[in-house]
């Protein structure tokens, strides 16, 4: 059973990597290696059942293909900084061909052949591991070295656990583990090479934990259903566990294969494989595109009448002498201007401008925003403070859009301090795994935001103001997201609010 597990896992890993067609030599070489392991273990499994010599011959062929494939993967994975050369790939391949030809001679019957081949593969693996250690020794500190270091720890642990097979062979009743350990190791290597964005060990373990939890859930579901409706003897727990694990890790590649087949036969069937959650996201995207197309037409149809209304009101205001009529016409003009402003905000939200980004220091942008705030009469009772980091790294931003965000949040903050208060704008630098990120915080000492309103403030058309539109913060969030950044808010009622903008995360 353990042999079958390794054969199935290695085959699924190979298929998973091959069907994505990323043309990544690291992934392709590892997929080919997994195919050879799967061929070898599948043949070993079926030879144990049927005892056919031809199947045993296939098992040896798969075994002989493993060393040159290990060398090839090692060279790609370690960026050619290994103890292996291209000549080693050719020589091990030729050695495999020579040994396979010897199967037609009495050497094939030698009881020592399997042991010699195992030692030969162990020698190649040891050289590969030493190459990994040598690569780590020369590599500068960073994310890649840390990820490689996880493998450097995993290999000796796997080797140590595999030696427990000796207890099984000497009759101590201990179950063989080497195939299971190798299956786990292959899956761990898959996580390392296929998910480069997972930089920490706990992230890699979390990815594996998800598969484990789903597998356990499937096992429990199987026993629940068979317990309620099944009769007779239940299959062994290990067999059910293996079957569930194999199915769980097969779902994604099998789904992709089916999608490719259906797309070739019936091109309109792509939506069949879309989950309900993905379908919701797709519909949301389509709605956004529809809104983007309709917004200019909608704005044009509103602005034209508004322009006529404003023009007529301005003409009548200049012609009338009655003060009461002039005041009424002034109200019409002001409301037309307000509606024009609403339409402009709607356009900004529905059809945002593509950022014109330039790599620059954000401190001058903040200083410009503060000078504009000071020049506005609404800030007369507000104490403005700046705390700007002197050595900020440059970041790619659209200065005008970032200025729009700062002004929008700042004037909202001033509105939240009708009796006056302090508005503090601060820039800072934060070190991260992928490099430094820039943070801008805008803090006020105003009324704060109610807890039930916090989750809604970035939603379009949500507002707590009597004459507000509710698009300002939604536009701010969209601008920051288009820069690959994030915007968050913390607020304590009656004590103040802090908006935090982070740039340079992607």
C-alpha cells in the first residue's frame, strides 16, 4: 500500500506541474523526475501482485531513469551551482542504458543488482544534497536562502525516518515508512518550487495542513455515510485514508484536464467549471465593466440638462431685481454645481484613470497636500502637524492621485472636528521580506467613527453626512489598490480616527 501511495502522489505531482505549461525548467525537470518515480513504484506495486518479469523490467527502467533526472533537476533548481555537470547527465543516462541491456544477460538474475542500484541512487542523492549545502553556504541572506534552508533540513529528516525500515526488514513488526516519507518529501518540494510567494515555513505548513484537513474530513464523511447506510465489513482505515488523500490532491489537476477537454470539444462550456464563489466574482467584474461603459453616457445625459439649467438660472439672476428671486436662483445654481460634483465623483469611481506612476519620494506630495489644506478656510480651527521620515525610499506613485487621496481623507477628518482639533500626517518606513514599504498615517482627534459604520465606510454611496455622496473613500481605496497598496482605518468614538496607507507592498 505504501508503494502505491508514492506512485500515486508522484504521478499527481507530475501531472499538476505539466498541465500548467509554465515552461519553467525547474518545474518541468521535477515533473519528469516524479514521472520516473511513479513509473518505478507502479511497476514494483504490480509486480508484487502479478509476479510478471516484464513488469519487473519496467520497474528497473524507471529506477535507472531517476539518477540523470535528479542531476538535471538539481542543476536547474540550484541555478547550475552544483557538483554536477551536463556531462554527468549524459554519463548516468548512458550507464542506465548499459545496465538495461544487461537485463538480457545472466546479470539480471543477480541478487545484488537491486542493492547496487539503490547504492548508486543514494550516491547521486548525497552529491545533490551536498550541492544544496554548498549553494546555501555561498547564497546571501534572503527569502530564497530561507526556503532552500527548509529543504536542507527536510532531507536529513526524511533519510532518518526512512532508516526505520530496517526494523521492518529485521522482523520487529515496525511498518515500512520510506515510501510514505518520500511522498511527503516530494509534496514539500512541490510547495517550495510551485509557490514562491510562500516565504515562511508556517505558510508552507499551512498549505499542507489544508490538504490534511480536507483529507481527514473526507475520511470522516466516508465512515459517516457507510455507518448510516452501509452494511458488512468496512475497509481498513489506512486504505480509506490513502484513497481520500489521493482524491483530494487529484481534484485540481483532474479538473484542469477536464476543462481543457471540454473547452476543445465544447468551447462554450468554460463556465461549467466555475465555482459559485468564482462566479460571483466574475459577475461582479462584469458589473464593474458595464458600469464603466455606462458611466460616460450617464454623465453626459445628466450634465447637458444641468448646464442648461445653470445657464438659464444665471441669466435670470442677472435680469431680476427682486432679492428674494435672486436668492432662489442662487440656490438653483449652487445645487446644479453640487450635482455636477456628484457626477464627477461617480465618473471617478465608475471609470478610474490609469495611474501615471513615477518613482518618487512621497514627502513632497504630503507637503503639497498640507499647504493646500492650510490655504482652505475650513482648516482655520485645525492644528496641522507633519512628521515626515527623512530617508524614505522612492516608490512608484501617481502624485496627483495620491494628493487626491490625502486631501479627501484630510478634509473628512476636519469635518469630524467641528470644534477644532489636531490633524497629524506622518510618513514612515517599514522593513519587510520583499523590501521596504512606505506608510502614511492621517490621524485626527475628532468624533471618531461608530463601530457599526467602520465596515461600510469604503462601500460606494455609504455616507454619514447629510449632504454627502459616499464616493470619496471608495475612490481613495480604489486609487490605493491600483497602486498595489492597502488602506486601513482604526477609530475610537469621541477620541479620533487614523487612516493608514501602505505603498510598495507588491
